[in-house]
C-alpha cells in the first residue's frame, strides 16, 4: 500500500503465480466467535478459509484497480528461497458444522482496506 500511495508499482517476489486463500479479518473474528460457542459442546479443529485461491499477480491487479493505479505494472523480483507456491485449505467442515461462510469477498475486503489506510 505504501508503494501505491507513492505512485510506485508493487514489488512481487517470484513470478506472482503463487496462490493464497485470503480471508477478511471480520470473517475471521466471526468464525472465532462461532468456534468458541461450539467449543463449549466439544473439541474440534477447523480450517478457516474461503476455499478460493488467488494468485499474487491477481491480488496486485485488484489493489491497482481499487486504487485507480492500474497503469502501474508490478515489478517481479527474484523469488525468496523456500517461498510457498500454493497455500490453500478446504473449509468444508466449518461450513457444515458451524454454518460458516465468509461474507466479505476479496475485492470488497481490499476496498475496505484501501479506504481505511488512506483515511
């Protein structure tokens, strides 16, 4: 965000095809609440995720679009040794047992973050 605020392109380490499952902090807080209520009845382990993988390149494109700086092109630098290529998980169990579904999609989460960080 700092680079974009300075009208500088984002830096991506590696080719940007690495994927992550991004979830908004508001959804995390809501899931924690549901898990704490559930924990009173029994102990269990849940994966907290959206179930949707997004590449770092796509994440950068979303930030550029939301900040109206889509003319800037990300700079790709040498990958960091040991960088995780794909990080995702299956949220099926938390959806089934706790009826949890994330309510904030990635684009809306980025929009909220940009508004917060520039206010």
